[in-house]
């Protein structure tokens, strides 16, 4: 689907408490995958403090007969609350910020909030996010808008716009994954083996210790990580193709 209408009114916000089951996880607005280690960290914080920051939900009134509260930001927080409910059997409402706005603005809010989140997007998630905005709203959003919302480069957005025009001319629909849609015959996605460190695998590795001044490992995928970071993650260092450079 392509959106052509310009954004109209300024978004309005209100705070409320709702049950987790009242919040819809819509794949069209889901920016990142769930990282269980982050959910566990938030659950511990919730258990200790009693509450977390409000999640952001969009009041989707496109179908007046079936209004929805669509999650835009805070899926890890929502998952932590759901874990608490399963363990305590207590049905509490959770704090939310409800935004009333048009659909394009909802997509942009999801992009802005997640691209600037404390838990950084992986490279693949950032590319998919930019690709989603290009496909949905190329006629509405400027290149600067998409770059600012997602953190993708201007060159990448330019290439995505060209690819979108080519796909429309060929009657093709996007899969939502840029690595698949970027070419007519997409490359096979690399498997996660001990011999391949993909950007997604790298994002799940713990940070190296502060003050690390040793060697860094540079991978074919364009990732850079310290040797200590690999060791701390239990990755078998000698089985991963690499070249070592001095810092």
C-alpha cells in the first residue's frame, strides 16, 4: 500500500493505563525484533522499581467500528510487563502514551522513537525501516525526512527510491526486507554459523570492556568488533574468517 495524503493535524497525546491485551502489535509498525536479554533486563528493573516508562501507542481510527491501540514504541517494555503478569498472576494496567494522528505520522513516530532508542537498531533493521517509509510514503516524505527519521544515508534513500520505481514498473510488491527487495534476484541470506558473523549476530554480542585498547577484528560484512568482545560472547575466535588491524 502507498500513502499519498499529506499529514494534516499536529499529533495530540494523552496518558492512560490499559491492559496489555488491549495493545495491538501490528507488523506494519514493528521496527525491530525482540531481544530476550533486553526484556530480562527490563523485567528486573520493573520488579525492583514497580514501573517502567510508558509505551507509545497509536489510536488507530481508520475503521471506526474497530478502533485499535497500535504499539509504536516500547515492545521490550510491554514484554517485560507481560512477563510480570504471567509470574504474579496480577492483571494490572500498564502506563501508555496514546497519540492521535494520521497514519503517516504514526509510521514516522515509530521510526523516530526506535532509531534513537537506547537499544540501537541493527543495520538490517535500520535499512528495513527506511525501505518501509520509502515504499509507503515516497510521495509524502522528503529524502531529508526519511534520513532524519531512520538514520539511513541519503545515498541509501536515493537507491531505495530508484528501486521502488523499478518494482512498481515491474508490478512487484515489497517483502519488507531491503536485502531481499534490493535486487531482482536477491542473494541468499547468510546462515548464522560459527564461521559467519552477521550484523544481527554482532548486535547481540555484549559490549567490550571500557578502555579496551587491543586489536579489532574487521569482517567481510563490514562489522568491526574487538577480540575481547568475541571472547566474552563465547564465539570461537579462530573459526571466524577475519583480518586483524591495529587500533
